[in-house]
C-alpha cells in the first residue's frame, strides 16, 4: 500500500516538475529564456523545449510575425513649394533579432511602435520637404516611400527590427487650402477646355473650307465633263440628223412642220393669230402631205 502511495506521489511530483520545466514554442513566436533575470538563450525553432523551474529560469515570448503600425492621426508636412499636406501612412515591421529587441525595448511592442512612428515621421518630413505636390502624389511617390523605408531601417537596425514596408495611404491638402486649390484647378481646367474648343473650332473651319473647295472643284469638273459629253452628243446627233434628213428633204420639212404644230398646239386653250394662207399651214391644206413642191 505504501509503495502505491509513494508511486502516486512520485508521478505527481514528476508531472509538476515537467509542467514547470517544459514549454512549447509555436511558429508565431520567439521564446526568450531568462536565468536569474539575465537572457540565457533565444529559441526561434518551434517545438517542445525545457528549462529549469522558476525562479531559476523563466520564459517570455515575442511575436515574430509582420506587424502593422497604423497611426490614427495624419501628419502635416510641407512640400518644396511651401504647401502644407496631410499625409496618412502605415508601416509594416517585424522582429528579426529577439535578443537586441528585448535589450532595446524590454519586450514592449508599444514602445517599439512609438519609436518607429517617430522615426517614420522624421523621414517623411525629409522626403516630402524636397519634393513638389506632383512628385509626392504621383511621379515620385514610390521612390519617396522606399526612401523613407531605407532611412528608418538604417536607424532601427541595431534594435533587432526590420522595416518591411512604408506606405502613404492618402495625401490631401489641409482644409483651409483645399478650396483655393480646387478653384485654381477648376480655372486651369477651364482654360485648357476653352483652348481645346478654340483649336477644335479652327480645325473645323479648315475642314469645312477644304470640303467646300473640293466640292466646288468637283462640281466644276463635273459640269465641264457634262458639257463636253453633251456637246459631243449634240454634234453626233446633228450628224445623224443631217444624214437622216438629207436622204429625204421633203420628209424633213414635213417632220419639222409636225414638230412645230405639236409645240404650238400643246394646250387646248392656246391661240395663234396667223394668216391661214401662210406657209405654216401648208401641210394642213395638202391631203397628200406634199405641199412643199406646189
């Protein structure tokens, strides 16, 4: 019976000692083992590890993931043009040397974030102060962000920290300047629009004038060609008529008289004042249609 009791007591003591001496490090954390208040070792590899029971040794954990600093307030920065901007930024950072980080900040992520935020604000001022509004908003925005990241990294490398990225989320004019800037931009856009309209009107006039000129040229050439064709047709018709009527002059005279009658008596209300004995009615007075020779 006593043996069973002592076995149970031994198991309980062993379990207690295991609980005090064993600890687990996951893939998201560094483990720092302290021995009587001093850093004994840093464990970055996940798994089950052992230490001496307190108070001889104890363990603290640091996050090894990429962390974000996203200030709630915007920074007011002046450009090379002496224009004030409100810039909202954020920083991605991580702990790469747990020992140096603990020595620098005693494990306090909040203290590290405050220090990094101050350094970013200083580097941001330096990067923006030497650039124009157009540079910082478009042309050299990426270059400015990388310049800020490199500048901050150079100042925190001894703290066991790596600055992964620095981004400018939003760049705005200060409220008191936004209205005047808007009106100036509106005026500039109107000037550009008016110039484009005037250029368009001038181009339209040129196009219309050229079209009118081409139209007149085409009509003149068409009229010239039509008149030439008409003249050639009239000449050929005259030749044909001369050949046809020359073969029988009596028929030609008769045909011409019929054409004159048709033109003269076109409407029932037409009235002619002509002597009945005139040559005009010679074919009316001839039954055989051969009055020309009488």
